[in-house]
């Protein structure tokens, strides 16, 4: 009996110890979860970075707004409250798609892989296709850097974003310029995003819509995505200024009116960003290139046909070629079908030297392959023909070599021409106020923005401009 009592007491004591240890373990696990959850709650939210590109905006639209009669109060705030460049030396060529890719990678086109707006298509088989697809970008982007840091991203109408790894993506994309393009855009955007936003905002105006109303609509979609999705990084491309400058030239009354509309859109986006992320919102306003006024045209195609470097059939279609201009507004790169064809290379060199020797032809300079490639432009090209301000390149296979045109505007020539300088304005916590940076390299933009919001972009070739 005594032995049985001892065993019974032993079992009771063991059971109590077991319950105590289990209780202690449960308490420990609960405490761990409590402290972990509390620690997570105390972690600060990441900074918000909004990058707005105003296509074709020269910096002096803002830095010399009074002299141009530009009423842009929201953009002028950036001069007083933030840091800005007096000019951004862009890329070769100074056109939209390679420039926008440099803005988010910090490297030149030769490295990131987007060489122009349109792909090189000598036999005109790609139906005017552009560099729309992210898979052509060969280096990491700001969106990639944000994703590696565990942050969400968004993009509206930014070039070269079809198929991008962006959390909420509405790419710039079109094909037929018909209503069916809207279906195409829904197919390549983040699934369900456009339909969800449409219920509150109406139809999205994307694709080839370069109107001021289209930019205003995209600004509304930007505010909606900031409100509903809370991305840590958002990029937006506004294109109406570039469009009207092509039609009427820079600083025309029409261009100023469009810029003033864009200024209002930027003011609304900034207010939304700072309300949603008080004390941690960074806003950058950039552009891809400046603009020159034009009234004359140089068309190289008739000269290449005359030199039997291009063959055309009776229907006006190219059937064979040895050397071909790849035209980008105020410039043309020259592609040889066989870069090792020394005879054709020599003939093209002589032809271009002849054109450049006559000041009446509007040639600013001709770069040979070695010099062109050192500037990070056109790896496939053997020559680059840059025109003077006032000139644009023609695209017709026939017609005159030289012609006068109605007053308009273009870009695409060498980025060291001051008229083609791009813009950079930045505000945010810790960003120095009223600080001019002088003239900077476009490759500096991406690493500077990454640094300000704590992202790593080690592949960038540009330098960080702020401490």
C-alpha cells in the first residue's frame, strides 16, 4: 500500500511538472510571437519614390520660366524646395526609349540594349515596331532593385515595360492605333488592374494617345494606384509636351499651355504622395531629352539609293541593301549589312564626308564607329550623323535631299547640344533645398534615386550626386 502511494504521488508530481513545462513553452512561444509582431509593427514603412517623366521637357522651361512666360508653380517649387540639375546630358541618340531605359538603369544604351525608339527594320517587316518589351533590357532596373528589397512597384505608361516584373504595371504599348489596342493593353497589363480602376475613373487613355487630356487621365490613374495599392516605387511617363513640341516647336504658346496642364497634374500627384507617405515621400521629375526648333530637312535615303547602297522595286519597297540609315529625328546611324565589307564602308565614308563638307546640308558632326561606341550608342552602327539645331532627318525613299519644312521641333541629335539637355528635379526628406547640381550625366539619375530611398543598384555606371 505504501509503495502504491509513493508511485501515485510520483505520477502526480510528474504530471504537474509536465503541465508546467508545457505551459512555460506555450507562454514562451506566445511571448515570442508577441515580441516579433510588436517588432514588426515598429518597423518603419519604406520610403515612397515617385518618378515622373515629362517627355521633351527642357530644364529652362522651369529654370527660366518667367522669360518664357510659363506658369508652372508646382514645378517651380522644386527649385526652392529641392535639388535640381541645370542640364542633363543624355544618351546617343536623344530619343525617348533609350533615354527612359538609362533613367532607370544608370547605363548607356550600348549596355542596356535599347538602342533607339524603333527597332532596326531595313525591309520594313516589323510594321513599325518599337522597343516595347522589357526582355530586351540587359541590366537591372530600379524596379528590380525595389523588388530585391521586398518593396512593391508600379508603373504607368513608362517605355519598355511590356512583360516587366512590376507589381502593378500599365505599359506604354500600341499596335494598330484602333480601339482594339485597348484590349491589347489589358492583356499586357497587370491582370485586372485596368478594369478595377476603370470602375472609378473611366477608361484608361493609353497606347498612342499623346494628348494633354491623356496625360491628365494617366495622372488620375497614378493617384488611384498610390491610394489603393501603396507601391514603394512608382514611375509615370507623360508624353503630351513632346507631341505638341513636334507640331509647333519648343516654347510655342501651344507647348506652354500643355506644360501648364502637366504642372497641375504633377501638383496633384505630389500632394497625394505626401499625404499618403508623410515625411517619407520623394518626388523626382525628369525628362528624356530637350528639344530643338526645326524648319529644314536632310534626307539621306535618296543619296544612298543613288549610290546603289539601297535597291527598291517598282512598288517602292526595299528589296536589297548594303548600307542603311537608321533615322531618329535629328540624327541617323548608318548600319552596314556586313560590317566587314570594307568596300561599302569606304563608299559610305566618302558619301558622308561629301554631305558634311557643305554647310548648307545642316550636318553638325559625323562619328565613326569607334567614337560612337565610346559614347555608348548604336553598337551595330558604323557611323552616326548628327544634325545641327534647326534640322531633322527625312525618311522617304525618294524626293529631295534638302527641303524646307513647316516650323516644328525634334530631338535625336548629340546630347551635348544644350538645346537637347534633359531635366532632373528632386524633393524629399533630407534632399538639400535650392541646390543646383550644374550639368550632370543622365546615368547619374538612377543611382542617385536608389541611394536616396535605400536601394542598391550596383550595376549603374553613373555616380551618386547627393551625400
